[in-house]
């Protein structure tokens, strides 16, 4: 009895071993197939702080790489390197070196990738099955194999709508890059004005200190002979000390301004100090050298034209339009989702000797929920974007009107200061003639000269007030006023 049982169980053991062998083989083969499908491999990229720091210190406006970049922007090799650096040259340095622009460009690259993702069709999926049935009487039946393919079909143009939305988001990212570039230029323009004003103020303060010192020396001589009291000398010394304090403050601010300019241009202070800064296109110390293009550009009858330029050219206005268009696309997508997608599932099963073909069909029927909630949410988002766009336009117009009013006031102050300056100079010329004729002593002439210098300082201040107000309007318009206007696409072409 025992012998016959062992004889019968031996074939069954072989079959069980064969079954186990197949299962083990499948367990190894299937994962191998999944692994073979993977083309991209993960690559770690940790941040190396030392390397990042070295990269920052290596940025050089005189490097060969920057020279290649400038040649691509249209410069001739004979024009490089720049002998002096102004707003345009420092802006190009910022567009090439500044790390803030790297962030915007990385976000644009992400938007480009998202657009490529939106264009992809859903991939079919493949599934398989394997089965083995052992009868209760220990009879073994053949293996059963199944293979199914799921083919998704999007309806109502959902993929095209997603592409449309991604295109608007991509354009928003492009506008963000251009906006970052403009903000860099804007900050350079502001700091350059501070730089030139600082130099001019130091020059005038040094002249005033020199003249005030001469006056004090003359007063002290008169005190020594009893012609004046020490009170007159004391007040003059207090005034001299105030001027020296003002000069010290300007000298201390000059280093801070240079540090800011270096950061604006994306450079270290050490690299920036190698550059020679261009002087202003006019000498602010001269009387009648104020450029007339500002006064001609900002006359009251052109305010409406400036408003139209701002509403058409500002990058945040363009971004608002793209945001609104993206919201529109989102509504279209939610409306399209009311039409369910379809999945076709053809399959083949080899079951215990039978060959079975099948064709499956699947779809989600929106019988109860017609997607009204998501449509309403997307519609409300569009309303918000529309309201924000109108608020942005109103804010731009208001800011432009205020800036125009400040410019008008600054221009009037400059006119008044120049009239006062002219009168003071005429008076000084008269005193010089009297001094030459011996009818006036040197102290009175020196005091009149100091007064004329104070008026020159007032003119200088009002000149820079006009330039700052003009720069503010330029910033609102986002259009350079004293150089060739770079269109939106040209701003992007400047970026490496």
C-alpha cells in the first residue's frame, strides 16, 4: 500500500515542481520587463555650496564668455571690452550674470516642460493574467493565459484645451522673465542716478566748505582786531561743521551705492570696481545743460498718450491678459469634462484549450453630477482674474497721473531754481565789478559767492528731482525714454 502511494505521488511531485518553476520564472521575467521599459535613470544633484560660491565670485564682465554674449547682441569685437559703462552696458551685465534671472528662466523651462506634457496623449496600458486550476480530485488542468490592452480615448477636445491652457501659462512665464529683466534695468537706472547725484553733491559741498573756510578765516582776523564779535565766527563755524557732516554722509553713501550697483549688475564689488562708469549725458553742475527731451516728452497734452502706452506695453498688463485667457481655458476644460472619456479594452484569453477574444468598453456616465460645481468654480476664477485686470489698469493710470504731477512740479521747481540762479549770478557779477573797483571788500564778495554756490546746490537738487520723476514714469511705462525702445521679444533676446 505504501509502495503504490509513493509511486503515484512521484509524478505529482514533478508536476508541482514544474508549476513552481513557472511561477518563479514569471516572478523574475515580469519585473525584468518593467525594468526594461525605464529609459531615464535618476541622477542625484546635491547642492555644492563651495561650488556655488566659487561660481558667484567667478562672474567677470571682462571674461571671454561675456564677450561672446555681447557679440551675439550685435557688438563688434573691436568695440569690446567697453571703455566705460552706462545704463545699457550694466543692464547687459545683469542679464548675463544676475542670479535672479536664473530663477525666472528655470520657471520658464518648467512651463515649457508642462506644455510638452499637455501635448502628450494618454498611453495605452497592457495587462496580463495567468491561472492554474487544480481539480478537487487532484487532476491538473492546463494553464490559462490572458492579455488585455486598454486604449483610452479623450473626448470633447480635452487634450487640445489643456494645451491651450499650458500655452497661456508658458507665455506668462516668458513675460515673467522679461519682467525680471526690466526690474533689473529699472534698479540699475535708479542706483545710477543716486551714484551721479552723490558725486555732484560731493563736488558742490567741497566747494562750499572751501569758501566757508575762507570766510571764517577773514572773520577771525576781524575779531582779532576788534571789528567783530565771536558770535559771527561761531555761527559760521557751525555752518561749516554742518557742511562737513553732509560731505561725510555723502562719502559714506558712495560706497553703499557702489555695492548696490555691483549687486544690480550681478557682480561682486571687486569685479565692479574694475569698471569705469560713464558720466551723465549732461553735466548737472552746468546751468543750462538740462536735456530738453524730458520736458518735451511729458507735456500735459501727452498724458493720455502715455496712459495708452502704459496699458499696451506694461508686462503685468500682458500677464493679466494671459492669466485671464488661462482661466477661460480652464472653464472650457471643465465644460468638456461633462463628456466622459472612453476606454476600449480588446483582449485575448487562452483558457484550458479555448481561445477567447474580447472587446471591452468603459466610460463614466455623469448622470447625476454634470460637473456644475467645478464649472462654477472655474467661472468664478475667471471673474476674479477679470476684476484684478481692471484693478491693475486703474492702478497703472493712477500711478502714472501721480508721477506726471510730480514731474510737472519738479520741472516748475527747476525753472524757479534756474531763475534764482541767474539772478544770483548777475548779482555776483555786479559785486565782482565793485570789488575790482575797490568799492567792496573781499568778505562781502566771498559771502555772495557762497550764496551763489548754495543756489547751485538747489539747482542740482531740482535737476535730479526731474530725472527721478522721469525715471519713475519710465518705470511705469516700462519703456526706455532716452534710448531705443526694446520691444518685448527683444528683451527676451538679450537674455543668454
